[in-house]
């Protein structure tokens, strides 16, 4: 589809699974969690119950690894009818701590794209999740130098975006958001009248799924972040 | 001591134990935690070990209730040599969830002081801790209307303050910080050349203690937030 990228002055980047790998580590930890509990339920049931627990706790815990750890522990107690060995609880804590201290892996082309855009646009990071986790990942990533501003939001709904753009004095007509989640990075952005680019990641958390992705229109979908350069008329050399 | 409050244009307020009660709930939860584990160790030892665990995990988890919950669970496993009943782990989760959903209790005089200062100063909230928790408390408190800006920081060291003041284009000479913690709200503020008011809360977390409070000078210490009004030459009617 045709989208006009004229007048864009500020580009917002989602972080997890847009700039660096994230969902993969959650999937791997869920695999380990299911192995720890395989004596109590099928893998399928364990996956389902953990997801249900995360959703039940989302309002209370918000997004991020610590809430995920607490939901894993609560699920382990539930699924085992309080029979899960104490050592398994300890292993769950270890799984979570490993996630928190995992090295940051930038996605393909990120540094190249940021380097080419930084002189022509004001670049900002708009991510949701745990404040300390996200600051730490940005620090470890080595790419914080490209950004004018970093905002960690407790959620990414229309009003979170509207409030932030107002606060940063960014006109919606001049704002482009780039991210991997139709639900969090594309839909609310289109709804407030700004423009959006969707760069899917190979793995999407069930909570970030939209019911009918075909119905989300008026945004540009790209296979790779690098493809944005030609739309923004930046020389790919 | 004499401090000149002329030229102050922006006042930053700490939130926990400055605007509303916080530490009290942590102390109460620690009491319940010690009761749950009283079969394994003395109350004194349990308190000490939990604090040690919190400090060991601080870099990984940061400040806030979720990290505190995870440290309680890890301490319970440690202190009981993995013998703590699974039901006790479940009770620890419940204690934490109760803390998160606790109603907000404003401290004495807060609303009156904010109401009198809001027209003469730009008021901001500078708090550390969990993003979602702090946003939720501000929302529940009903006092968000008084503030031009709310910033949740992952920590409150000199560079956190310097970066924020620069970002918000606030001159250190025009900035006054008010808070209950000498370590987090007063010392770093004095070190960057801004002014600070210390309003102690009756309970201070060991981690927020300074070794020699007598050595912290050049700030104003007040018994109650309301006392700030006369220093800022606001009519107390």
C-alpha cells in the first residue's frame, strides 16, 4: 500500500522484538517451566494455565520479567496442587534471574538503520515493561546514543501515546511509530492519527495478538527494519 | 539553619513516605513474613536474612513490591532449608498482592500544601520504584492534578537527577526537592547544587539510612510538610 512519509520529523521505535530479541527468551523459559512441571500436567495444559495466570495478574503486576516470575511460581503451586517441590520454586527463581541478566542481542540491521536516520529525524524509544529492565537493556545494547528520548510506559494504549506526544510536544502528523506488535505499536498509533510501520518478529506473545490482523490497514508492513530506509528516501548505499 | 528560598521556580516531591504512607506496609508485611517462618529461625534472624536477600537482589530487581515478593520467597526457601510448606509460598504471594492493591493514604497536610503551592510553583513528582505501582498510587491518590510532570526513576543518584533536570530544562538554582530520605532526596540534590528540604517519616528502610546524618548539612529539616509554607512565604491562613 501507499503511505506518504513526507513531513515525518520524529520516529518512535518499540524496543522488545523491534530493536532486540525478547519474546524468544520468554518462550525458552516457558519450555523449561513446562519441563519442571511435566509430572503434573501435559505441556499444553501447563502453557495454557501459565498464560491464564499471567492474564489474571496483569493488572496487578504489569509487564515484565518479575511479574512473569511471580506468575510462574503461582502457576506451579496451582498446577501441582501445592505438591511442587521447594527446589522447583528455587529453579523457577533461577530461570527468571537468568532472563533478567541475559545479554542483549540486537536484531538484524538495527544499528545501520539508526545510524542512517539519526541525522534526519529525532529518534525516540517507546517501550512498555519494567523500567529498570528496559533501561538496563538499552544501556547494554550500546545504541542509546542514537536516541533523543527514551520513555518506558506502563502500557501502550491510545491515551498513553497521546499523553506522551503532547508532553514531548510532538505533532501526530509528524510522528511515525515502528514496532513488531500490531496491537501495541500500530493500532493505537493509527487511531490517534499518526503513522505506523509494522515489522513482525517471528514470535508473538498471545497477549499481543489481534483477532483479525487482516482488518488492520493504513500502515506499512515490512519484512525487515532495513527496508524502512527506502521509504524514508535514505540512501542504502 | 538559614536557607534562602528565593528564585525557586520548580519544586520536586518524593512520593513514598513524603506524599503518602509506604514504608509502614513493608514493615507490616515483614512482621507477617516473620510469623510465617517462626518455626525455622528467630524473628531477628529472619529480618536480617530478608534484608540481606533484598540487597543481594537489588541490582537485578530494582525497587518495588514485586522484587520484594521474590526476595521473600527466596528467603523463605533459604531460611527453611527448602522445607517451607508450599502453602506458605502461596501466603507470601498473597501478602505481596495485598500490598500492591492497598489503598493510598495521603500524609497529613499534603493536599493543603499542594493546593497552596500549585499557582506559585511548577510542581513535579520524582519517585523511584516500580513504574506501574507508582502510576497507580498517584492515580488512586487523587492528587495528580497538582503536578506538571511525574517521573519514575530507576534510582535516585546524582546523575539520575542531573539528567532529569537537564531533560526538563530546569535550572538547578531554581529547583527545590522535598522528601523523607536523606540518602535519596537530600544528599544527591545538595551535591548537584540544588536545594533540599528533609521531612522525615517515622519509619526509614535500612537501605535508605545514611551512616552519619549529623554530617548532612545545608538543607532544611521540617517536622511536617505543612511547615514548608512559611519558608516559601505562603499564607497559612
